[in-house]
């Protein structure tokens, strides 16, 4: 008999020991992935993309998550809509290209036609009792926030957007995210469960063995203390790093940067995080030689040598230097597959000549390519009959917090 999803999650949570990685099934079972989609992923505000991807009426792109395809489309100057790519007749997908422009959404199967607002406009030879008004496309909740298109697939009322993210507005404003332009995009599809992708991003214990480029441009004390979040390192490392951080914060605040951290608790809806700290001494930007690859971004008038790490949720992150920002999207596709997309943003006023793309992407392209390999290795090992949950180090505090947050989405906790 198939185990009920709630029963399955309860059993697995009861096996999870504080300080240890998850059981195999959390990372491999289709039933867990389905529960993840239903209870976690479908209920979160996720960044589908940057608004500059769809500047004109009818421009669209597909955002694929789990077995869902979402058509993110510009309805008019002020409205962006997101629809499930499912015809209300017999369920064909409407759009098959990854992006494009549509005046109407016409189903390729029997030609039912929908407006850019999702209403069914035309359906041939239907009986008199058929009501087009009942057959519009299913929509997602959408919010455009500082140039970022957030969608939420929840069938119920989603978490209040402004209450959840409103306090991040001044930070995004300072970085000029709304008016930024996409300078480069990279795709790093990873054959691993989404939790492994996120756990890897949430710790820097692996940075020294796996990321020579990243470690060459960051101070060792910063990597250990706050490599993956304000509370991700051992307490003594955080204590000795703090005075250096405070001194930089004072300098940065004097230049206009909004200073502050956010470090949401595991019982929060989105586990948001904001961390700002300085680059290695002498490094203006996270490039190989430390020099800037592009003009200053956003409201800055002067560089402060800092970088920001902002999580809207474990699924969507921004890393921003003074001269460029990277949007990371970690998108679950199936139990054993995740999409990892990176979009490099530069100031909207920066011309192509002013941006050295190779120089800009050098560090994080190398790092994410390495992360793909180590995460796939992690998944492959977890598939073994001899995988057992292993003990976390003192540098993996943010992973423990993510575990607790994840179980909390099901109303569960780890065994103490
Ligand atoms: S499935 Fe779309 S018109 Fe028939
Ligand atoms: Fe990494």
C-alpha cells in the first residue's frame, strides 16, 4: 500500500537527527518531491525572471518548475501576467518555444484562443451551454518588485507579498535592480535534488577544497566566519571577524549604502537572508585581479568594496558587487534534477563597451560549474545502499537552519 504523503514525511522527519544530513529518501524519492511541490515550492514567491526579458506587449518566456510550465507574459505597459501553459480544452500546452511574442495565445491543437489577460476569446463549434467565461487560463499570483517578476503558484491566498519582502525594497533600490540590464545569462542544469543544490549554496565548508578561484578573491577569515550567512561559521570565527566588518559598514554607510542584515528564523515563511560584507583587501570587485568589470551600479557614487548576498527564499538569491549583480535561480524539476540559472545584471546605463563580460563572469561561472560537479557527486553517492546521514561541521550552520525550515513547511521538526 502506498504510504500517505503526510505519513511519509512524518516518518522521515522522525529519523532526522539534529546535526546530521537528511535520510536518502528526502533526496531521491518521487513521493517526497511531490510533497515538496505541493507543500513548499507551490506556496512560495519565486523569482521567474527580470522584467527586461519582456519589454513589449505580448513578449513572453516559459518558467519551468517541477512538471509545471508557466507562461510569463506582458499584457500591457503596466501589467505582467503568469498562466499555466495548459489549454482548458483538452490540456495541450499553448506555447512550445522558450520565449517569443504572442498577440493571442492560440492552442496549436484545436485553436482555442486566449487573450493576454488569459480570457478564452474563441472556441469553435462548442455547444450552446458552453460558457467561455468559465474557461480562462489558470493564473499564478504575480508581483513585479524592483524589476523582478515574482510568481506564486498557490491555489490559496499566498503569503502577503509586501509584509514578506517590503523591507528589502531600499536595498534593491540602492543596487538599481529595477533598471538593470541583463549582460549575460548562464545555465547549469544539475542532476541532483533541489535540496542538495541549496544545501551546497548554504555552506562554504566546501569552498577551500572546491573553489580555488572563489578563495583567491576572498579573505580566509570571511569565508570561515560568514561564508554562507551571518551565522554560518563557528562562533569564535564570527567574533574575530566582526570588528573588521563593523569598520567596513561604517565606511559603506557614509557612502550611502543601506546597512543591515536579515537572518530569518526557521519558522519564517521564506527564510530570507541579507548579508553585506567587504571584499578581500584591495579587491574592488569579485574579479581575478580585483578591478571593476563594469561601471558602478545603481545609486552609488563611489565604490565601497563591498558585496551583498540577499535571499528572497532558498530558491532565489542575489549576489551583488559594486559593479554587477547576479540573480541565482535554483529551480526544482524532479526528484533528481534541478535547474540552476544565473543572470548577470549591470547598471541599465552601462553601454556594451563598458562591460567586460569575461572578466565579470570569471569567478562565479567557475564556482557554479564546480558546484554543479560536486552536487552531482553528492547525489550519486546518496543513491548508494551505504549512504547514511553524516555529521555536519561547525561551518554548516545555515544548512541546519535550512533543514529545520524545510521540515517546518510540513509542520514537522527533527528528532531531538
Ligand atoms: S487542447 Fe487546446 S484547443 Fe484542444
Ligand atoms: Fe560552492
